């Protein structure tokens, strides 16, 4: 497989992940984990809201904890704004992928 074919295969794999956009606004206690990343402490209850947007049929599924909804209305509004921004990000990503593919197609082929 040529390098160009390898790049196209990676792009094709990435496009399968483009059908669902997941947006999360969650809160809890954070800690430094063994791998050096910061993540939620194990065993705690995480509060928040999660939306999954199906980009093929347009369905939006939103799940929210009651405590988060009642106690953090400003963060619920923030999450809603992120959903709108998510649609913009996807549109930009698709345009970027088109540009990358066209650029790669126009590169001289090596033998």
C-alpha cells in the first residue's frame, strides 16, 4: 500500500467517526492519574449533561442529571451553546477533509 493509499484509508476510517457528535459538560473531583493525564477520581458520582447528535438523521439525544439541571442553569446554557458550536465544528471539519483530499489527489504520484 502506498503512502497515499494509507492516508486515504486513515481518512476513510475517520469519516466513520463523523456520524455522531458527542458533547459532554460534566463536573466532579479531578486528580492526576498514573498516565500523567488529569481525570475524574474513581468511584464518585459525576454530574452533568451529555448530548449525542446523529449527523445522518439529525436526531439529538440529551441526558442530564437532575442535580446538575437544578443547580447549574448557567452550565446547562453553556452546554446548549456548545451543541450549536458542535454543528459549526463538524461543518468546518468536513470542509477541511475535502480540502485535504483534493490536495492529496493533486500531489505528484511517486513510483
